[in-house]
C-alpha cells in the first residue's frame, strides 16, 4: 500500500506541500514524545494532526506572544488524552513551549503533563481529561463571550468577538454531562461555539459498535438546536479548512463538525483499532511510520526550519492583536468608565474591599436569605458577577439582578435548568474565560454530588468561582433523607483547595461572602442553612475572625474546662449548651469553625489559642457525618453528629430525634466529662 495518502487533495499544490510537511513533522513529534515518555495516547493525537494544523494555522484568532489576550479564540481539547497534539502545535506555532518541554512530556514538574493542566503551558485554556468536562466548560466560555459582548460592545465598537472551539471524542459525547451542556448551548443559541468531533468509532474497550454506534449524533445535536457539518476527509487540511472557515464566519447556531477519522492513522500496525488509543507504538512502528510520511526515521524531535517558519503564528497573531488593541484604545477613550470597569473585572487581583450589609443583632433570618441580601448589595460592585441555579432559584435565593439570559439577549442570571453537572462545568468555563467576576452556581447541598466532577476541577484549576449550596443539613425537615446531606460536608472538605464555609448566622454569612468575593486563587463553597437562625451579638463585628476560619465565639467568665466546637446552625444549640454548662459549674468555651481550610492556614499559636491546646475534653457539634473532626478535637473528645441518613419529619422533631438540641449537647458534654475526668 502506498504509505500515506497525499494531503491536501482539494487545495493548491504548494499549500498542500507545506501543510503536508508540517503535519508529518507534527506526527513525528507526537510519536517521539510518547516513546521518550514511555507512555501516552498516540491514536487521536496522530489522526487529528491535520485538524490541529488547520485550527492553529488557519482558523484560530490567537497570538502566541500574548496567550491571555482577552479577545482570542478559545480552544479546548476536551479529549485531554490527545493533549500532546496541542503541546506540539503550541511549540511549533511559536508559543513559549520549548522542544525540551516536549521532551519532558509526562515528567514531574514539566509544563507538559499527561493531560493538559491549566497554568503550566501557555495556550492551555483548562485542565481537561475527565471526559465531558472540556466540552461543558467550553459552553461556559461561549456564554461568557456573549455576556461580555453584550455589556462592552457599545457605540458601534466591537471589543469582544471571538469563537470557542472544542475538540471532543466519542467518550466526551457518551458522558451524560455532554447532553446537559449541548442542551444549554443549543437553547441559548451559542453560535460562536464550534465542536470538532473526532468520530473514530473507537474507545478503550473496543469499537463503538458495542456502545454507541446506533445513536445518530447528527440527529442528536440537531434535536438540541445545533447545526451539523461533516468532514469525511479527516486527513485533508483543505477540506477541514473549508468547513471550519465557513462555520467560523457564518454560523447562526452552535455547530458540531463531525470529523470521520481513523484512530492511529498513519501508524499502520494499530490504525483503526482500540490498540491505537493508548500505549507505545514501539521503535520499529515509529520508524516505519516516519519513513512512510517522508521523515527521516533516524531523526528524533526534528523540526526543519521551513516548518517552523510556516507555522510561526507570531506575525499574524500580533497583527490581529494590534488591530484589536487599536479599536480597544478608541473604545477606552470614548467610554472611560466602561474601560475602568473592564480593567477591574479582568484583573487577577482581588476586588477593592466590598461593603457588605450589616445585619441587626437578634433578627431571625436564614443564612440563605441573608446571602441574597448580600448578593443584591454586591451586584453593582461586581458588575459581571453572573450565574444561577439548577432550577431552584427561588429556594437557593441566588438571582443576581432581574433579567434572565436568553438566546440573543445575554444577562447575568443563567437559568441552568435541572442540569447540575453542566451548571458546574459552565461556571468553570465562565471563570476560565475571564471577565466574569464572580461566577457562581447554586443548588441544594445534597445535589452537589451531581456537580462534583466539575467542582473538583474548579479546585484543581484554582478557579475563583463560588458554589452556593443551601439546605445544608438534615435539619431542613420534611423533604426526607433523599434531600438531606450527611456525608457531603466532610467529603467536600476533603477536596484540596476548596474553601468550604458554613456560616451560623447573617453576620458570618456576610463575612463568608467577603472571603468568597476576595478569593482569586480558588473556589469557595458557601453552605447555607435555610432554617430561621437568630443573628448573634457574638458574631457581630467579627468579620476578621471569621475570615480566619475559626475563632472563639463565646467564652465563659471563668477559665474553660471544656471546649465545644461547632459550625453553622449547630452553633445555636451549642451556644445555649455552653451557657448552661457554665451556669451549672462546667465553664465551657464555644469555638465557631466555619472554614476548616482557612483555620488550618493560621499559625499554630493562633489555632492553639482558639482551641485551648492542652485543655480537654473537646466536643464537636455538627449535623453531618463526623469524619475529620478528630483533627480539631484530639483523643479525649466526642462528637454530636449524624451517623445515619436523615428522615422525613418537621425540623424541630428531627433536631430532637437526631440529638441536636441544646439539651442533647449538654448531655453529650456531661458524658464526655465523666468519661474523661481530670484530663485537663
Ligand atoms: C470521565 C472519564 N471516564 C473515563 C476516562 C478514561 N478514558 C480516557 S479516554 C477514554 C475513552 C476513549 O475513547 P474516546 O474518548 O473516543 O477517545 P479515542 O480513543 O477516540 O482517542 C476513557 C474511558 C476518562 N478520561 N474520563
């Protein structure tokens, strides 16, 4: 057989030659990097080299010299296992990613890890690899583009006008989150969103005949409001270019471009088979494939100068950026206030100190309603803050301003529908895009499970997003155990980098919002009770203490012999219990611990001063699974916590049934004192 079918059948000869060489060199680098690393995924990376070539060289608006240029096109490799292909193109196109970086593929500390990770290599828009996430976050990026275009394209100027591309695989489209996301994108008619679907009919365990082939993807997307294009000649850059350039210019709907590819092509021993997906081709097959492409099999990591020159995007990229910068400068002159706002919302730094409302002592207010008051108060100071709920807006109280985003009329309120998973990934996309300060998503805490993969990525990527989870314990009452979170609190606390804050009243909620608004290097989750809770005198004016994650909420008049540590709604029975115990001769301190992560970051001296290091016993009180409390309580301790699922009954009955009344806390404290006499 002839080795490799000629490239560029439908283009002109010289262009086809240049493209062919660049693509062969790209494939050579992919194989070399995988062989050197000793592992990797050659299949999609080899087959999609022409697609990546066309995207980078001919379609994307991007400048390697300024990879963060706000009006650049976004490109996400949702099939993150093919991320090596992206590294290779970034290198060849002039981004600051060296040949040594490619040689260090998958090595500890390199900017080229096994799957793309945000913040390591320039031009990588997000961490991808969990299938479906990149696709769904790309929807968020496209929403952000529309939002910012709606806000800043004024006076005849166009300062926001770019496309979002994602390369997706069979696996991406099998994941449930993809359906939620394409449904949102179709509904909102995100016409600047373009998915390139690597339709190779292969996954790890076999062909898609066993799993997916009976499903008509074109019909599926069309049914969700998308336009669909097809490219049969996946190896022909001219054919790919024709479709992508047209779609980029004229699309009126989000578009799926189905690229019928052959996995592993042109490595003959594996192409078209599951074996191509991951693993090594081996030196002999690499040599054979290189030779077939006209490359020297004896050369490794070799890039001829003319290929570098052909792919160098710096001249055209910086020209495009300068063009934009001219328009932007004129716009800035005409609209200085908008420009100042633009700088604020695009800044990586924290917003200027935000004034949050002060709540009266003694008023009864559920924290989720306090949160709404705070959100309304911050809506102007954070003019692009946007997000929404997964069809629980009225319950979570998270409407920001009035208007709801609809196709053709972007607004700050996003009606996510009952699509928690895509909501979370979209919120990540809003943050990744930039300019949306601060993006948020909300639902009941128990349904955070439906968001978890994307929440994990928000923490992994250090995204400044806000998760608002209300109805935060079994004490929500009669909806019953299906709606009552138990293990969620400790399991979310286990996620590195996610600040989980569980305020006890309106004052703590306001302080938690300040922490959330100011955080720029990671997500904050606010866990908000929906029970009526009195706003305590003891929490008034304590914002700086609350921001430390833990503080002494109440101290007895005599030296404490017992420390009670509680969070959220359980602060209230715990406070009553501390007072009773003190009156009855056991002076008890009450520590509020709204955010374990932040408390952990305090100095050991501070933590000891709060927890009274050396004073035992300690009692933890929290209406959640008790996992992790030993960290704060030490050996002579007990917890008043949940050890089962909840139940369906009025909240006050549940408090009694599960032992969260003040009397229960007093009893638990006394039991503990008796069990640990003299251990002070
Ligand atoms: C959520 C999730 N589940 C499982 C995996 C492991 N995994 C990586 S690629 C893949 C499927 C490969 O098929 P496809 O996505 O079509 O990619 P191709 O083989 O065509 O490159 C799987 C199951 C993953 N990355 N993410």
